[in-house]
């Protein structure tokens, strides 16, 4: 082409058209693609930055799928937990219905007078049998201590009176006292000295007579003592009695002016001191008594029981009969003779002229009189009426810890009404086929079990089986969190942010983990057993609700992260678009401008060509 020479104007116009065509091609490409940067040649920095942002957005977009699957997996687990919760609540309702049901079967039995026992087996007792005695076998004459008449008792003894202290002397021949003389001596009674003095006038009145002298001494002693005479023997006696009662006499003296006195201490019989004899305490008489030994154990006295024996008090027989009413009045009100002390108190209320006391297990009966005619004799006891009546059998059965919760008794118009507190049939031995308690019959009487509770046990087991099925079916895309599977969800493209979702210790959330077992109908026999199962269900519900709360928290985390990832993808893609997207309005305006420029360039080129054509016209 170098052989062709174009004018400068044409070349300039051609170059302008080429540039315009190039710009129009680029503008048309931007309008067609919507990008102003379509390759690294357009803008290397923006191109590679946008590519990196789009690549990260794409990676995060891939993570959204995993998050979405994770959300659905959690929702599936939550569906399972909700259904398990409802099932557990239904199981609770079943147990509560069983607990409220009291349609226990009963049987009313005639109470006889037979010995032996009522024996229970089957029902809640299983292979163990429990018995209740029909008689008060503990109430015997041996237990009381009167199975035979006690050995002969001890008769009472007579008493003795207390004595007073005395001092004696022998009156002599006497004599006379001068008008100015006195006879003086001291008498000590009970430790107190009494100074006695007789003048001539008093002595003249005595007239040397022992009896008169004793009377004069008594007058001077007053209440402290007295004197008496037997012949010439004069005895001074203390006014008191007992071991502390004493009397003594000191040597007499002639006082004053002796003068014509002929009386001397010797003639008066008081020339020597008299020590005297002390008094003595009296001895009281004793009561007759007899003792026997209590058996040592507390004894229940049933309503019809009678303890009878004879007590002979001071030779007179007394018939003693002790019944339950006596025990209630004199005892502590529990219907039992608890010990020897209580029996002695009861016996005292039944005796006339005697009383009973106890020391340990020894009981002593004493007459209230004393002396040799005071005696006690006790005969052997007989015990009758020891069979329990209906009320007493009811009390015995209902208070027996081995029977409580298994069988219940009540009084049905004098009959013993037994209630089988079990879902199993209860065998009652000691009862005839006609329903009379005889204490010996076997296999003749049976009380059916509670059919309602038995049926509810089957419903409970059906619900329990659903727990495992619900747990097994709560899977999504092959992952079952309730079976202990682990769900890992990655949150960023580098894998540094993730969450592991699973049950506690990766345990399967099933009936075994919740400690819920299948039950037999007998497990619903007692309210206490049902209460324990209700406690287990309550714990299971708490476990399920706790796990649901944990999964709910995990779901919230995943959903929050899902929203975050979507926002990040949008941010990344928007950032990349800002670097590469073209402004359609701007590019359209550019294209229009370029089209105008192209048109003008074409016109200019045409004009330049016409200038060259003018030379051709000259050649023509």
C-alpha cells in the first residue's frame, strides 16, 4: 500500500474514523455486557479486585446452601423434640389418670371367733405372704405374771407404843424440917434441869408419905413430867416419849438453917444421884403383802378381752376383772398396758382396802391395814375375749407397715371390708368360700385387681414406644441430631468460623436416655410408685426442654449467620459491580456522540476526496 499516496486530509479523516470506530466498538461492548471492565486490559486493578470479591461472594454463596440445610436439620430435630414433649405430657396424663383412679375391688368378710390368721399373697405382695392375727395372742396370764397363784404372801405384824424416860428412888423414913430449912434437889427431864425446893410448910403437908411426895413433885414439874409412887418407890417420868425422852435426879441437900430439922437426904431417899432409864421409840405395825412379776412387755387389751383373778384382802375375797375401759381410764389412754407400773395403777383402782405398786417388773399388793390380821393372797388369772372385732382388725391391718399401700381395711356394718390396692389379684387365706373368717381355709377367697390401672399401663407403654420412633424419624438429609449425629456448619470461606451442633455428650435422645422404661401393670399398684414415675417423666421433660432450648439457640446462631452471609455476599457483589459495571446512560450518550462524530468524519472524508477529484477534472 506504500505505493498509494493519500492526501493529508484523507489520512487525517481516516485516522479519525478508525479511532471513532474503535471507541464505538468499546462503547457497544460496554452496553452489551453492562461492564466497563471486561478484561484485565480494560483496568487490571479493578478487574482483579472485582474478580476476587466475586470469587469470595461465590464461596460464601456455596456456604449458604449448607446453612440452609443446617436450618432444616435443626427444624427437623425441633419437630421431633416437640412431638417427644407432647408424648411425655401424654404419658404424664396417663399416670395422673392412673393415680386418680381408685376403682379397687373389695370383699366384705364375716368376723368370727376363730383362732389363726388372715394371710395375704399375690396382689402387691407378689410371692411374699403377710399375715394378721385374729386374736390378741400377746394377752396371756403368763404375760401378766399370774399364770399361777403367786407364792404365799407375808402377813402383817403388830406395832409397839413409844415409852418415856424415867428415874426412880425409894422414899425413906422421912423427918421434919426447921421453919428456916428447905429440901432441895434437881430433876433433869429431856435435858432440861428443874430445881425443886420444899419448905417446912410444904414438907409438913407431905407428912412423910411417899404418895404425897410424888404428888408434890408432879405439881412442881408441871408439863415437863410427873411422879408416881408404889409403896415407897417413887418414879419420875418425862412428859414426852421416844428415844430422846430422859429423866435423872441429882443428890438432895438441906438448905437454909438446919435448926431442929431431922430430915436428911438419906431419910428422903435422895442421898445418891439417879441416872434413870431413857425412853424408846414405838414400832408401827406392818401390812400384809404379796408380790408377782410382770412379763416385761407392753400388752394391748382388745375391746372384748377380760383379765380375771381373785385377790383376798384381810381374809375377804375380791373378784378383780380388768377390761379395756379400765386400761383407758387408768392407763395413758392408748389401750395398752405398757409396763408393770401401769398395771399396778390399774389394779389399785380395782381393789378395796389394798393398793399395788411396782418396782421394775415386780408388782407388790399391800393391805391398807396393819397387824397380824393384815394379809394379801392373789390367785391365778384367766384371760378371755382375746378375738379382735371388726374395728380392731381394721386398725391392725391399716397400721401394719407391711400391709400399707397393698391392702386397706374398713368396717362394713360389722364385717371386715378388704380393698385390694393392686392391679393384680389378691389371695386372702384364712377365709372360707362363704366369706367367713375362720383362720384356716386356703385358696377359697380372692379379690380381683384394678382393671383400669392395668389398662393404663398398656397405654403408657405404647406412648413410650413412640419416643424412640419419633427420635429415629427426626432426620433431614441423612443427619439426625436426636440420634446423636453431629452437624457441623461452616460460616466463612476459610473454614475458621464454624459451629458443631449435637445433643449433650452426643447421646441419642430416646426413652433409654430419658430413663423411661416399659412398665408392668403391677408398677401402677401404689400411688407412691406412680409418683416416682411422674418424677422421672418430669426430669425427662426438663431434659427435652433443655435440649430444645439448646437447639433453639443453635438455630438462632445459624439464622443470624445466614442473614449475615447474605448481607456480606450482597456487599461483595455490590463492591465488585462498582468496580466493573458500566453506566448505561453514559455509554449510550457516548455511543450517540461517537455516531455523530463518525457521521461528521465521513462527511469530512467525502469533502477531502472531492478536493482530490478536482484535480481529476483538470485532467479531463
